[in-house]
């Protein structure tokens, strides 16, 4: 309960709400397969959304769950591209309201629904969904309880996509403490996934390490994004938050990898 309250507070805060503006509603990291100088943070985050949509195997008319949906941009892109119905869950009241507005503006209000809730205690009946994902959200929830919640909600043979930051072998204890206290996250190593998925009722289909397209670009692009929106950020949250944000991205780039996991419910 304490963790979920902290996560909700983080994303409802003034600095949490800034992501809706400076990242164009994409509350996840970016994917850079071109030179960062040619790709803004928001553009790279949108590209990552496209990659995630392409990973899904959802069919028109089927139901999909976005577990930790942020401001709704990935869910909206999925609904538009795959013509499925997407249910998004977020702890943040601000994100839920922002997602509703974005869905209406994108013309998919009838293909999406966004609720404020805890993924670990959703109101959805068992085996409600034909597919789902954790798009850079599972580390806020705890991997095992989150996977068990997804296993309950998904139909047999449904596919689950997970975009996750994972621990490097050189990670320090200081970073683990920092992540818990400041990011409200508990990370795992990529090699933990096969055993964990199996224990939670999933079969590992694919695990791709995409770190080279994500992690080296975090610090330079967050700095350029902050510079582009500096006055807005200073007026909203002040210089201390700018420095803390850069520090957080620097630490993540030093201690974490990035993986895309595809799993199937047994």
C-alpha cells in the first residue's frame, strides 16, 4: 500500500505532470536507432511505443490490458493500429484524466477505457483479456505479484509483453537504495526472468536486450529536453528538480540495462 501511494504521489506531483507536456504524454524512455541529434526524446519515446505495438499479437475486436498505462499514449496507439479495445490502469488520477482527454482527441474514446486503480487489485474478472503489457511499469509493483496479477487477468495462451529496466552485474547497493527511495522501484536482473515467468504461469518466448538503443542516450537527450523546456520547468518545479532528474538518468544509465520480454500464459 505504501509503495502504490508513493508512486501515485510521484506521478500526480507537478514534476510528474510535466511529462505530459515535455514527453508528449509518453511516460517511458526512448528508443534511438538513429543519431540522437536527429531525434528528440518525445520522438524516440513515440518510436518505442510503435515497437511495443508491433510486438503484440492482439487481433481486431479483442481486449488488451495496459498495466501501468501512464498518460495513455501507448494504449491509444495500440487501439488505433490494431483495432482492439484497450483497458488502461494507472495509480495516478492526473494520468487517468489526461489519458481520457488524449483518447477523445485521438478519436478512440470508444476503443479505450482508463481507470485509477492498483494493478495488483484490479476489478477485472479472471481471464478477461486476450493480451497485455507492462510498459516500463512492472518495477513499481514488484515483479512476482505483478506477473501473478497478469496471469489471473489473461486468457490461456495470451501473450504478455514486458518493457523493463534490469540490473547490470556491476550494480551497487547504493543504487538499489536510491532506486527504492527515489524511483520507487525494485529492479531484477534479466537472467531472473525465465525462472520467474515459469513460477508465475508463463512461458518465456523471447528476451531481447535493447540497451544499446536506449541507455547511452538517456543523459544527453534528457539534458537537451530540459533545455528546450527550461523556463516551463523552472517556473513549475525549480532548479533542484532539474538537477535531481539528471542525476536519476545518469544513475540509471550506469546501473541498468533494458530488455523486451515476450511471454505466453500457459
